[in-house]
């Protein structure tokens, strides 16, 4: 019996290879065991890991509810990984908590001489040596995925099994507090302009002023854009449990989609469990999760209806995708946080292309891209062709890696 099974297997393999040979123009067939005894990784070595701290002085100070005083500058941290083949990969994260030093002094040197295609090995090595610096890993993971995509001539979405959609819905992350402007006039005017640009979903910042005052601001925005435009509000940790519930009731009456992080994130999203149970509309939170482990703790506690991992803050594209799958098992939606430049935007678009809709029905709540509309030169100036929204969507890049071309001269202009 064993010999019969073995002979049958060899016969099928031979037939399949003969057919393949015919399709490939007469390539001589070989036995499967002889054709590919193992997988040979193309030879490519990382030769350098460089960081660029970018800083820009804003034309007009702006910020969120807890920005006291309003921000006068903007910064970002970029990572460039170079190889002996000339291919490079780019990543982005926030320049806080000593992340640049962690990359320059600890994690970057560990990558030198390694093959970027051995992604699982590198991912484990990065996490094992950094005592939980997910921002550093996030920047390096984005750059490594950009690099291995270019090495294999595949878009990042193909590295994770192929995208589920060719374009992703987008919402404008806008309506910040701006120096010298009152939200009563600024927010409705800004919202109207964004809708004219094609946005069908908008998010505003709230919490700097009283609930009574800002409820009127939210109502003015709703009146300005009409009932068909999705509206969301980000509280940026400016509320207590009591005031968050009061504002949530106002937002619910106005048909808002969700209320984002109204309470402080620390310690460990305390109070969110109770807030989610009492809030009349969906509660979004989790932009501060720094790994699948911390995300799982929040998911198990059910502190939110929508979780918001950021690929640059939680450890990279694969980690954010893992978190979204964990959340789906508990019936929690995922809408990633994304407040950065062109590199982070591209990485998040690839992530969104991979994430399934939260159910099997017609997709009315497909995960959305957060597209910051505030002053940010490296959203538009450091790439040859920025990703742009059209009719409320952003197309998923099809080029190799992240699918964007970084202008290194522009990066150097903003580097400090």
C-alpha cells in the first residue's frame, strides 16, 4: 500500500511539472524533491540605519484641548535603512521617549549585516532588546517592510497575504484649536470646505471649553455639513467621567459616529470600562497601545467599542494587523490612529487594505484612514507624489514597498 501511494504521488508530481513545463515553453520537468529542497533567500544585507529628526515652525500655533500653550512647532522622526544593493526602506514614528537614541544606539546596530527578508527573525530581535519601545520598533518595522517589498518587487500589502480592497475610505482629521480663531466660526467654515473637497467623514477636537459651549459648536458643524456626512469627536483626554457622559449625550443627539479618548489614557485607560457601558454612542480608544499584549488587556476589559492602534506607536504594520484580528474576535471594530507624514500614511493605507470589514454583510462601516489636515510639510513635501483623497477614498499604492518615493533632499531640509 505504501509503495502504491508513493508511486501515485510521484506520478501526480510528474504530471503537474510536465504541465508547468509546457506552459513555460518546454522547461524540462524535474522531480519536486529535486526542484526546491529549501528556500534560498536572495542575498541582501543591511549596511546602515539612519535617523532624521524633523522639525518645522508652524505658521500659526494650533493644538488640541490639552495643548497649553498651543503648539508652535511640529516634529517627526524618520528612519532610513540602507543595503548593499542600493535599495532603501523608510519608516516614521513620533520623536518622544528617547526613541531616536534607542534606534541609533541599540536597535539599529543589531540590524547591520542582517538580511531584511528574514523578517520574523529581525522582528523578534527588535522586540527582545528594547524593553518595550514600540515607537522604535514601529519605525524600523515600517522601514523593513518597505525595504523587503522593494527587494521582492511587491507592495507591502502583498507581503501580508494580499489586500482586500484597492481603495480605503478616509476621514479628515481636522478642526483643531487655532490661535486667534474661535471654534464657533472656524469649525463650521472648515467643515464646509472639507466636504467640498470630497470628504464624507470629519473629526473635530473638543474639550478645551465647557460642554455647553462646545455642544453648540458641534451643532453648528452638523448644520453646516448636513446629515449625510459622518462626524466624530476627539476629546484628547480633557474630560472627567461626568463631563464625558454629558458631552457624549450631546454628540449622540447630533448623530455623531463615536467619541474618541475623552478620558486620560493613564493609568491603563482607567475609567473607560464604566464610560463605555454608560456612553450612548460608540467609544473609541487605544491609540496608546504599545503591543498586542497591552491591546489584549484593553480588549479583554472591553474598554472601547473601537480600538485605534497606530502602526508607528504599537510596533509596526504586522503588530497593528494582529491587534485588529484580536479585536475582531471580541466584536470590537478597528480604526487605526494615524497622525503623521507621508510615510506613516502610506503604511496605514496598506494596513487598512488588509483589514476585513467587521462583518459579512454589505460593508457600511469599513475601517477608515485618519488623514490629518493640519499644517504638516512632510505629509506633502517629502514625497514625489503624496497620497490624496478622491471622493472620500485613498487608493492603495501598487508600487513596490510602501509605493511612495521619498525626496531625501526635502528630508534634509527639515532635519535638525
